[in-house]
């Protein structure tokens, strides 16, 4: 037995899965949660922001696998509310974004929020286990090409890292904006975000007012120009 394999057998990492799709959580659990084989112990799951904060606070895992788009404000809101846990001097909770999205705005948003990395759902089980252990060790982990978004945002002098117009919007307003720009009807947005149609209308009105736009067609052009769709 090699030294690396022996170390993997003895190491353990406690993980919380945060994703609003139950079948996906079950798949990840089946893929990486066999502790004797992988060293990963899944100690909790959550499907929205409030659940996530409650479970993470109660279990204090080493690593949280966090989806970006969640009911209740998205992954960025989870990071904001868990900031004290991330900053703990002893046993800090670290976050690894695991999302189907490879949009630059999503990647940059969660990294600004404090996540240690971002991988897409095309990742293999073995790669995901390795990524979890690396994040536990404090490393930054990214799927291929996504690191470039972060470098562009934080290191480039050609483009400002902060979009002042976008920063006027709340996380929920950004979620509604993205879905509107993708052509979703109000009723479809309400169903996806678990809110009422009236609440969707209120968010759209707020977005239009903050961005000084007149209608959803202008909003779609605005979002497309910023690659938010």
C-alpha cells in the first residue's frame, strides 16, 4: 500500500450537501458518501438557503458543497449568513461551489462571497472527492477554464472587477433577472423560485427601476450584454 492510499484511508472529511434537487443530492451521496471507501462523511443536506444555514450551523462540517442557484437567495446568501463560520480561528467551514452553471458572474459571485473553489456538475466522483479534500486543506479548486474568470475579475486592469449596476440588485433580483432574460414567464419563475407571481412582478419592477430600464426586452438586452443569460 502506498503512502498516499494509506493516508486517504485514514483521513476523513465531514461534508454538507446543499442543492435544491433531491435526486442530485442522492446521486452525489451515492457517488462520494461511502465513507470507508472515499473518506467523505455526508453529515447533512439542505434544499434552500434557510435549511442550509440551519444544517451548516448545527453540524459544523469541514466542507460544504454548495449549489449557486437556491430558493431563498442563492449560494451567495448562504455564504453571507455563514461568514462567521468561515472566519472561525479553529475548524473553519469551507465552501466549494458545485453547480451546473459555468457563467462568469456566478463563479465570481461565490468566490467574492468566500467560497474556496467552483466546480461544475460534469466532474467525476473521484475528482469531486479529491476537490473536497483539497478545499479542506485550504486550497483553491476550480474546474478547467473557470479560474480564468476569477483572474480576469480580480487581476485584470482592463476591466473593473465590480459591476456597479449589477451590485445594486439583491441576489433574488439577480435570479429573477436571469430567468426573465432567458424567456421564462412570470408563472414559471414563481414556480422555480418558490415564490408568488406577485412577488416576481415586484422583483421585476425593482430591477427595471434600479437599472433604469423600461421593459423586459430592454432587460434581456442588458443581461445578454453582460453574459448573465
